[in-house]
């Protein structure tokens, strides 16, 4: 009912008033997008989606031959 009433009222507006309505709607949409983007990604995804996102991120890391030696990651050397 409200939607139909608003449509009728919009039909009565001039171009300047319509532009003001369009600007207002754009500001509402922007605010809505900002609220959505304020939620951390990990909270908005399922565990499966988080795993996929992580794997995609890892696949984009540079692939080079530099890595830690076996000694550097051995348990004994960690506690020394």
C-alpha cells in the first residue's frame, strides 16, 4: 500500500524534486553498503567459503624457492 502511494506521489514531482529523491536513495544505498562492508569477511562467510577464500589468497602469494631450512623449523631448534 505504501509503495503504491509513493509511486503516485513521485509521479507528481518535477525534475528537481525527482533529482533530490534520487540523491536521497543513493545516500541510503551507500550507507547500506558501508554497513555491510564493516562486517569482517570471516564473519559473513561459511567455513567452506572461508577455506576457499584462504586457498585463493594463498595461490596468489609469490612462488619462489626461498623457504626455511629443515633445521630452522625443527622442534629442537625452536626451543634452543
